[in-house]
């Protein structure tokens, strides 16, 4: 296979961006649609365990090695009374769930979710309700989950069968409070004040926790990035992270423009980073604020179907995007973007994990299966742990409707010193041309290629179903090493993982 298009990248072990925090491979489960009921939990399924959790779903989540999972929302948390989801099942109320206009049965709550997270080897990123509630509910929930015992709320946990505290470390101070759609929507000053005071109270209960303040819901908000500046002006010394949320879609069916949208994501990260650093300077602070990109994904396929769902049903099929091949390519590019900003992005949550805009889908009475986006997410989670190396890339570029000078190649590299592994992650965005990439890896001269995984398909709209896995990776990628040079054939519109040891 030959091509006129050529690109070059230099990778040197001394060009370090930062250690990769494994939590950038986190995910999200919200009480929304079939994420919980019919997703992770289905006591009537033939593969349900003793608690009603689907073992086939647990198996697939463990395959992804998800390190942290955000819970219980999302928009849901801004109207949630956490007390409804603890204690004997017979005493738990059914509630009108106002964020998604469904009925919440509260069969699954804080303790059950902690049990499930343990089964999939993940930590929990808990969110508190700063929409309809505030300081009191947040400190009580923290006492319930984290305090050893001898107090009202910690002893209540023990009476519910949980002798040991859950010790949840990471907490979100509300969700998308800048959004007019949010229950209890606030101005930046209102949110900044309540977030600061809630943070202070929570740290008195447990000084070991880390806290995430709400950033803008997306870059299109009229208040972005002033929201971040005002919020952090109030909370800078009280919190450890500020959140970013962003979803992309291709409703215009413009693949070249769609595949360039991680350029917007990089701009978002840089804008929030510079806003954080401005507030750091303004406060004469020694602390560097880190970023939690705790909602990100492709989301657009299901929007029309969601308009037809009747209100006040239980776990209807909401936000069930069925992903295609080009979606997997953009997800790969977004993951590469996190690796290129590993110095500031320390947590990220693919939203969501099961059924709701998710890499894993389930049939109510059938099997669980992998969507196209499962694969780049799994590959980076498995092989993208170590130190992010800065790639010096020269690649041909293109212009699209919304973006100029978009490199056809996206590239990230992670050096795992402990395992003596170097991994390259590549996306070729060219719709018709293979690209010959030369990687100068003289500082890794003793390393040899052990695997070149490729996710490719001639049809951008190819998708997976429960019956047919049409988009799956193969390990027949073409990479040859000659001295300190690695010659890589990067097929048109493809996701590539080149592993060296």
C-alpha cells in the first residue's frame, strides 16, 4: 500500500507533558433511561447476581478497566433526595423525577451503587444536590458515607447493613448549575457562594476529600468563560477541580467537519486552563487548579426518538444513541486530546457507561454488547497509562466548515516506564487517503513493535448491533522499525494503536 501523503512525528522520552492520571478513563452512571434499571441492574435477568446486577455488564465494564464512575447525576442530582435511596427497600418512596420526567423507584441508591462499583473495581465520584438542596444535605450524605460511626448518620448507615464507611474521595458540588434547564439553576455568584460554603462544611466532616466545582455546561453557553472566572473567584481555595462538559454530533452529515471537532475540545481546555490561571494570579495563590472533564461523548442520534417518550414511565429507553464507525474515530481523537493535556486534565468521565449514550448496550431480556466507541475507549484505558510524551508532529492539514488547519493525523504517545512500553495512539481523518507516518523514536531505539491494532471500515456509518459486530479492531496494522525510525501505514479514516516494548 502506498500513498502520496506523508507525515512525521518526533517522540523523545525527555519531552514529557505529565504523568497520565488514570482517572481520565472514568465514566458516568446517572439515574436516567436504562442506565441503572435494565442496564447495570436487572434482577429478573438470567445473568443477574444475588443483588440483581447483570454479570454480563460487569464483565464488559471490567474489560474497560474504568477507574472512577460519577454518580448519581447529572441533571438527576439537582432534584434528588439521597435519603430516598437508602434503608429497607419497602420503605423507599417512588418519586416524580423532574430532570428527565420519569418515575424513580429508588431501588438502587448510594449503598447499592457502592457495592456495584466494588464489583467493577472502580472508585465512585459522588455528586451532591445544590439545586433544590444545599449545605445540610451534602454534609449529612458525606457523614453517612464516610464517617466511621458513633453519629446519627454514620450509625444509620450501619443499621442499613454497611458497617464500614465507603470512603468516597471525590465529590462534585452540583451539576451544570449554569444551565437554565437545571432544577435550581443559579447565577455564577449564587453558585459560587453556595459551592464555597458547602465545600467548607464538607471538608470539616472529612478533610481528605477532593471537590469539583461546576464549570460551564458547554462552550456555547453565553456565560462561558465568565462563569468559570466568577465561580472560581469564590471557590478557588476550597476546591481542587473545575468541571468541563461537551458533546458533539454530526446531524449535518459532514464527516470532515465532524472529525475535526476535537479541535474545539482542545480550545475549550485551553480557555478554561487560562481562566483558572488568571484567578490563580488574581488570588496570589500557590495552588494550580486542575480540570475534571466529567461529561464528554458523541450525542445526537437519539434526540428525535427522545421527543416521543411518554412522561412518567419507569426507565424508558432515553438517550440511546446507536454509534457508528465515524463516532468511534471522534471518540478516539477526544481521548488523544486528553492525553495531550495530561498536565491539567486529571479526570474525565465518558458519559455514560451503559445504554445511555454509552459504549455498552443491553437488551432487556437478552445480551449485552459493545458499541463502536467501546474500542478506542478500551485501548486508551488499557495502554494509555504512564507519562504522556509530547509529539512533535508535521502532518498535512485541511479546512472544514468550522475549522482551519486541521491536521489529518491526531497523535498521542504514552511511555510506561515501569512496564518498559511505549504506545502511540493515532487517528487518520482523511476520508480517502492512507498516510505514511515516519516516527522518529531514536530515544526508544531498543524498543520493538509488539502490536499494531487498527479500527477501520469502508463505511463511516457502519454500526454494531447485538447480533452483528461490524466494527471491531484487528491486529494486522503495518508498522516496521528500521534503526530509530518507525514507518507506519495509517489507513484512511482509522484508529490505530501501536505498542512497543
